[in-house]
C-alpha cells in the first residue's frame, strides 16, 4: 500500500482512486446539484426512491406515492403525520432543518458504539489510529487500510468512550483486544475489515447494517461520528450532503474537515448508510493537494488546512451483498449476526468516573453469556425485519420474499413463593405481651397446646368477648 498523503490518514493510492471516481462523475453530480438547488430532493431523486424512502420513515404508502409523483405537497401531507415522522420526513425532503431533542438522544446512543482503533506493531508500539464501530454485539468494522491483515488486528486494540466530558476532561475509556482467530474478513476493493472483539463489548450497543437500498435520497443530510487523527470522539452533525450515488460508493459534500477512516456515516434517521474511507482534496494542475489558501500542502503540515471538496464512503448495502456471497463467510455464526440485524435499545451517556483506562479483554464465558444482565439486554433489543423496497401490484397486493427464523425456548418457570416460616414456639414460662387501647401491654396466660380455643377477656369497652381459633 502506498504511504499516506501528508496531513491525512488515507493512503495516497486510495485518495487517487477516490478522486478519479469523483472526476469521472462530474457531469452527473453537477446535474444533481442543479436539481437540488431548484427543487430539492423531490427534483433530484427518482420518484420510486423517494416513495421507498418516505415509506421507510413511516409515511403511509398512498401519501408517500402522492408526494413522490408530485400529486401532493410536503406541507399538506406532513400536517396529518405523527410528530416524529413529520419532522424526519420534512428534514429528509429539505423542508425543515429543525430536529427534536430526541434526535440528540439517538446521536448519543449511536456514538457509544464508535471506537478508536489503535494500530500497533509486533512490539506494541502505536503506529497510527483509525475509527471503527460495532456492527453486531461481537464484531467491529473499519477500513481495510486501517487493519489490512489478521496479524495487524491481533496486535491492535480498540478503545470505547475515548471522548471529552462536558468540563473538557477525558472520559474513562475501555480497551478491548481483537480476536481475528474467531473472525477476520477483509476486502481491499471495498476497503472494509470485519474483526471479532475479545470480551463482551455489547454493553456499548452496536450499529446494525441493513441491506435495503432505500436508506437515503440525494440531498439528504448525513452525519459522521469519528476519531479524527486519533483525537477524542467527535461528530460532524448534518454537515455532509449526499450528492451522488455510485454502485459501490456514496459521495457527500462538506465544507468542513473530512471524516476519519472507518467512521460510520448516518442518514437523518440515524441508520448507517456508508463506511467512510476517503476524501477528495482540491488539487492544482500538478496534482498537488491544496490548502484553503490555495497553496500546496507541504510535508509535515496539518491536514486541517486541506481544501476538501467531498467525502466518499462504501455503501452499506454493498458491504452486505459482499458478505452474503463470500465463501469464507459461509456458516460463521458471527457473520450471521451481522446479516440478521438487531437494533439494540438506546444507550445513555457513559458514567463519569475518575479512574484510568480499563482493559477488557478475554473471551465471553458461558456464565457471562447467560447472565441476567446479558439476557435482559437481549430482551430489550428490538428485532428489525428489513424487507427492502416494496412496491404494490395493480391489485394492491405486496409480495414479500421473507426468510423467517424461529427460536423456540421453554416457558419461563413461574416464581415459587417462599415458604412461610413456622412461628417460633414460646416457652411456657415466658408470657406473651398483648397490647390493648387502655393498657399498652397485657399479659396472657402461658400457651396451652391442648386447648382448641383461646378466649380473650373483654376490654373496658362494652363489647362481646372475641374468640380466635388456635
């Protein structure tokens, strides 16, 4: 692999290939930008994809179709939608930039699954950094150019919660070793590497991969959560706009710094749509990377000064397609977990702790796998059935090719109430205290087992004697 371009964590070869694709698509991208300028996503995208995108967001199919075909306007349809669906649909179609507070909760939850990849050599020395993220409870994904082979993965580690607290101090981070013996799948062409993580990182949540192609529309705002240059975790919130869709890649424009290698790229509903892997820097006629002041970038200068034109990410639908067809991925349980996405429950902010980094390595034991906490987390997870793009026939019927997997388990045992403890016998020579309204304590005669009835003497009030069965 060629050395990295100065100021970036991306190999020169990858940057050159990205730029070649970007230049080749200049006519299509310019036409898309013009349509976005005049009519937004509804003008830039095909009606079929707009309809599929809106339906995925929860817009009823008739209304989604009417919007996509230009038979209804966004305002008239949106006013009849539930609030959460309305806001997301308006954002996706460019009609509203406001987000609810719950949007930030989703961002925080997704961020917990994003980790810093610390690349080490055989002597344990740090050679570089990248970004990765859990795509299932036990598997992390990053770029091939971050972890090129199993040996590099074996020597490297991943760190979760490497981020700043609100007061600017570093959060406690948790470090996991990687386990390429259990799983390591890589592709130089699609620039991905899937690798198993030692221990149990599932408490950080994960970002499931959905193979359907209806997760974005041209013009949709995208977000990236990342560790740029190995720094504490940061987010580019809705700072990128999708401007082109290739068979294997997405191109998204930004006027800010590029994403970090291996970062997840999210649509406006916080679904991962791409694995970020490269950017497109502005160059001069001599092919030199230019800074924002128009001068060539010199060796040793910071990448923060580069004039970036766009970013490129590998499409998630393409990753899933490749995984499904790889012969070396067949029959692997960890791969099946990726291909059968499960959406975990929302996870809140990490707990504030003054302690140092925690090393969490080692395989998951059977006891851990069956622990109440693990089972509880799995029980809370929401199963997602990803049916892809559905279109109704002339008769209004939908045909869905669905594979169903059932797991039958024994019914949970009903809790057995604890036995009532037998009363402790009171010795005959110990009288029992019995309170009455007039006398805080009265003495009863010693217990007589032979008696079937005990008669309490009447109190000072006029009332009949009461009897109690022994």
